[in-house]
C-alpha cells in the first residue's frame, strides 16, 4: 500500500508491506536517501519511518 507522509512540512511517498502477522516494512525515499524500517504494526512502522527521516533531516 502506498501512503503520503509529511516530514518537516513536505510530503513523501512511502510503501507499506506486511511481511508476517507482526512485521510491517515501510520503504521510502527521503531527500534522495532510501529509508527502510520495520515495525510490529502498520502505524508503528510508519511512525518509525517518519522519525528516521526527521533524524536524517537534522
């Protein structure tokens, strides 16, 4: 599934995949850098991706 998330007031496209019952993977490009994170739920994985992008943006 594809989503748009906002980081520092800019929209970014991410893709969310469910690998297993409790593993979600989010992949997206942030300012030319590929970020891939895993989470135990869809919302947690998306939040982790957003946090990773914010960290790289500092």
